C-alpha cells in the first residue's frame, strides 16, 4: 500500500486513538492482546482481521515514532507461566495523530469511544 510519509491507515489511526483513550484513564502502557480486546469491543473490530494484522501495525507505528515499546521482564512471565509480553506506549507524535484522527471522523463530530475494562 502506497501512502504519504507519516499518514496512517484506518487501523493505525484506531490504535493511536485507543492508546490515547487508555492514557486518559491512566493506563500509559498496553500490550497487543489488551489492545485487540479493546478494538474488538469498539466499532473498529472490522479493521482487525487477525492478531498478525495488529502486531504488524504496532510495529509500523513504532518504526514511524508513534509508539515506543519495551519487553516485559522475563521473570514476571515465567512466574505467571506465560509468554513474555511487549508493552507499548503512545509518544507525543502518536498523541497528535490520535487528536488528528478524532478531528477527521466522517460526519464532522468526533466519535465517542468507550473504554472497556479488561
């Protein structure tokens, strides 16, 4: 897919908006599965065809500077007997993209997004 440098496809814009919504309620870091559940609970579920789609989009957003990520401490994952997670955090650039995405919703009015507890 060809696009202008710095422009976002709908899934990427939804990820930035969801991350901004999480930050507004005090959740600064999130992992991919948590985000997938939140997107599926919202109107953006049609954008999420598979978890691989989400993780590729998260990687692109990190490469473009919209997100930062870090690996979870392996001891925590081992103690909980599960694979390690990668945690993501919205950058200032990502927050600006989320604000822009909210402002350009079809119909003129910003969409109201609900934050669903995990």
